[in-house]
């Protein structure tokens, strides 16, 4: 028996996908906090020498006072750059100060709030400018700006430095001597010393906590991200709301770390479309409406009244009032609102720069809320169904279908003559794995559809991450395969070669799209998976999968060559021989490799499952 062996182009495509996808992922949303110390991107390449850098770190002055602002700019004299990570450090290498304005980036907390800034998108840049503010200092301090600048995935400069900067400390005021003289007088010293300690402790405790948190769950509703951050005062962004005593106005408060924008919307469902929304930024507050999954439109005749708007310690806070009911209007609004009688989902989002697609920085309440009733907490929608969707798809395409392809391609000449329920072992295994894979794919799609309530994606979301589209195409192709197999022509008929090509082609495209969809899940909005570990697992699987194919292809080539050189002893005497039903040489190697690969696949499945369940 002869077996045709040819290395399919799909495996070269998979290998290319494995090595190119991490480079795309690396630029999407900035550096992680795990790089706060060494500022070295996890790209695996060697940092370039500073002497060849076309990038410079410039400051508007080299001497600033305590709590004064400094403008920092990254400039290029050559190629554009994609990413950066910037800090200000003193001579002991401690990170100091805070970035309070960063239109080209987003802030991180490495040692303290807002002490690091990184890029927030993958666009090419010729310059990036930030405003940094030193903390209160009583002594002079020498500092410098430290920045890592990424030209592309393999080329980056680590810890480029600005010229030295001197911070002139403000001398400690001496009015403290006066209170000391009073206690010396007489017995009043003890009573006065106790009250003095209390006022001093209060400001220090509240200095890092916005007034937006005051009264949460008692006098007003609060909803923020991450989950349950309202009680601890640790929200990245949040909104509060309550109805006034007269019942005629809604009082809203918005807060976010950093100085971009923060938005709140009210909707009949948990997705954007047919919504009324308010967006706060440094310029004030504006009312918008959305008639679908498109860019929101400003309301031209809004009754919203701004009460307070400020940026304090680099964080945005706004307060405003709106009406409690208004009707939809083609030119003004797209949703009938009656807060006193209806319930609405609350949608939150934040962003930097101009209003745009929010990516992962958005959440929605799990249930419709009676906005005029104060509740202890407002919960977000559980993403358990989406996690189960992901596990089903990984089990289908990594656990079953990948192994099923290997059975069909390399094991037709193994276990020759041995059957299971009237079918060759390889075919029985192939059919079983493929059937389970298709069933899991259907279950996974149903779980996602139930969670989302149908198709909820627009062009902006798909361009940001095409996972929904690649997933749907994969599902359709997966359904076509068993239908084709059911109607396959008998061996030896004229249509059989056409079926073989079609079955192979559809299956190959489905498998590649299935793996692509799994890769793209690392950057989804509704389930925030730790991307580095997830992508590493996916890349390792693809690489090992390709190596297994190469090893089995080599085994088949050697086995065929060996089979050609063997002559059956009875044919030498001109006698007819019995048909050779022995396995192709290399049987033991193939079975051993299959067993090892199956164990490896199970380990990868478990690792990805753990990462998915640990996601937010």
C-alpha cells in the first residue's frame, strides 16, 4: 500500500500565525505593570544601543519647584514609533510624581497612582507629549525622565534618558512653633493636643478618595469598575446617581482616574443602541443619544446643568443634573425616558482623547435598575456563559478537531485490518473526534448567543477585533463538513476525487479559522483574559502541532522508502503472494507520538481553561 505524503500549506500558515500574532497583540493597549521595574518589553529581542536612537526625551525646563508641572515630550528624528513607557526617577531609582495630562497615552500605577504613562493604541507616532507634576518636597531632588520607546516589535530602546532635572524643595513652614507655645501655658495643653491630631488625620485619609464615593449605597447609587470598588474607594471609573428631594431632577456624579472622559448611559438592554447618555471631560458635560451601534450624536437642546467640574490630583470629577423624564425625538433623543416609572440598564465607559469605541473600558449593569431607588450595590452582568463558550471552542478545535485531522492524515496504515463497529480504527477515531468537535462548536455558539441576546456587533467593534466574524464562518464551515461526509461518493467513482479535495479544503480553512478565533479571544472586551499566558499557550500548541505533522510526514516518507526496498519472498519464485495487510513501518513511533501529543493537548486545554476562569 502506498500513502501519498505532502506537507500542506496550512501548517506553514499556522506557524506564521503563531509567530506573528504576538507582535500584533504587543502594541494594542500599552505596557503591563509587570514591566514597571526594568521597562523592558517582553518581545524577546535585544534592546538597541542608545547611540543609534533616533528618539529623544525632551523637557520644557530643567528646574521646577515643589508641586510644579513639567512638560515632557518624546520626539523622533527618524522612523515613527508605536509604543512607549515613561517614568520620572530620582538618583535612588525610585519613581516619583504623577502624570496628570496624557492625551497620547494612559497611566499605570507602578509605585503610586499615575506615576507611569504608556501608549493606549497601536497607531504610529512622531511625538507624544505629557504633563508631569512633582509631589510636595521639602528638600531639593535631582531627577531624570526615563523612557522605553518601541519602534516595532523587534526594535526598541530601553531607558532612554532626558537631561537632568532639579526639583527645588519648598522649605517646611514654621508656624508649628506657635501651637507649641500655647500648650506650655497651663492645663489647656492636654485638651488642645487631642483635637489637633484628629483634623490632621482626616485630610490625609481623604486626599486620595474622591467625594464621589461619599454616601454610596446610603444616599445615592454607585456603579464602578472594577467590581465592588465603590466601598473601598478604588474605582478606575464610576458614576453615581440619585433623585433630588423634590423628585424633579436627577443628580449625577462622574469620576475616573486620569483626565480623559467618563460616560454613563441608560438603555433598555445591556448593549449600546437606542440609548441616552452623558459624557464628562475637562470641558464639562454633554448629553448624547445613540440610535444604533454608531457614533453617539450630541443633543442640541439639552437641559443638562453642570454643577461642578474639576481635575484634582490628575483625576476627573464632574457633577451635573438632568431631567427625570423626556420623550424620544428624531432630532434630539432616541429613547423615551421616565425614571420614576421605568427601569433601565446602566452603561459606563471611559476613554482618552476624542470620543470613540471604548474597547475594554466599558461595563453594564446585570439587571435593569430603578434609578430613583437607592440600592446597596449595582452588579455587572455575569460572563460565565462566555467563559463556558470559550472552553467549548478550545475543547472542540484544540482538543478534538486538531487530533482528528492527524488520525485521518497519518493513521490509515496503522492498526490495519482492525476495526471498531465495522469501521477501520483510524476512521472511527476521526469520525468520533470530528463529531464531538462539531457538537461542542454548536454548544459554544448557543452559549455566546444566549449571553449576548443575538448579534450585537457593529463595524467598529469587528474592525477592532474580528473574533465574532471568524467564529461565525468557522461554525458554518464546521456544519458543512458532516453534511458533505454524509453525501460522499463511493470510492472509485468519478466524483470521489472532487469530494476529497472539497472535504480537505473546507476542513483546512475551518481549522485555521478556528485557531485564529481562539487567538483573537485574548483581546476580547467582555472577558478580560490575561493575554501573555493565554497567547503563549496558543503559540506553543500551534508550534508543537506543526512539529508533530513534520515528524509524522518524515516517518511516512521513510516508511514508504523502506517498503519499496522489501520484496516478498514468495514473489521471488514467481508465486502469487497474499495481499500485504501489515502496518506501514514506523507503527510504534506513530502510536507513541500520538499518545504524547494527546497528553500535551490535554495539558494545554487545562491551562487555557484555568486562564479563562481566572479572567474578569
